[in-house]
C-alpha cells in the first residue's frame, strides 16, 4: 500500500506558501496557467472553508484511518487538522486519502500538552468523545471555535486527553459495540457540527481574507504543471 508522510509534496503546509502569496502579482500570474474550471472550483471551495472547527488526532497508527479522517476533513471544509505523533508513526494511505492531504493543513506535535496549548491559545475549546458522559452533540455550542479530539484505534483517548477537554460528548449508539471506528466518529461529529454551524447566521465561520489569500496561492500552485519553472519565468521577467 502506498503511503504519504509530511515530506511528501502532496501535503499542504500554509507556511510554505506565504512567501509566494506576499509576492506582488504572482497569484494573478499563476492563475493564467490554471484551467478556468480549476479556478472556478478553487473559488467555490475556498468560500466554504473554515477554521472555526478543527480536528486533533492522538497517536493514530493505521494509515487507512488517518487518511480517512483527512479526507473527511476536506469533504466538510475543515482547513486545519492537528496530529499528536510522539513516535513519528503518522502516515497516510494515499489510496484512501485520494489526494485530500493536498488541500488541508496537517500540523504535527510531539505531545498532547504542546497541541492542546497551541489550540487553546488560538481560542479553541477542546472536545473529547466518550460514552461515559451525558452531554450529546446537540448540547455542544458551535458559537465557540472547537477542536474535536479523537483517540487511537486501540485505547481511544488517553486519560490525559480526557482531562484536557473542555467538553466531553457522546455519540448515540444503539447496538452491542461501545464505539465507532475513528473515521466514522469524525464523520458523524463533523457532519452534525458543520451543518449546525453553517445554518447559524450569527457565526462568522469563514476564513479571513488573509487566510484565503495564502490558501488560494497554495491551491493554484498545486494545480499547475511544472509550476516551479513558471515561477522562475515570472521572477526573471520581474527582474528586467
């Protein structure tokens, strides 16, 4: 099975494209090399992207599950994803991800403490899923920025992760199994909260203009064949 990791050029990291986004005239120049259909799709998807909701994975080991969550985030318009990967085992199954890592930001951390600290400083409330709580998805407020935390395939979330959570919610189940597969849990939670968020006109969930500018640059860049040669030509023309 083919895998992708953070060194794979298909991964998207916003910081790598800021220098391009800040180069006067470069985005407009590159757009001339993208197809009209691609530019139209990029515009539509960008308008639906959000950082109001994000996902935090704690030590996910199976590449298929990791890839499924990445793909789910892309489908629901989630731009940022966060991964705790103390042992550098995080990989994606490219056959499951279907190129979705190309479009969303995947941020890695070496510890739970580091990831939670970063997210809380950014204004997120941490949400953990657990069968041992009375709070449901319907009870969860979406007017706050939420980081949805999911544990690994074997033990689920650690005790430390549960203690760090601001909210603990349960997903209703009516069978013998005590939990859903992680990718299913992520899909159920994101579907519910994303829909609820987008229906509330009082929530400003869209990306800022500055965020859109950098992400558009990245997506245009990734949509053009031989893009480095195109940029080199742009730089040469602007040196004259």
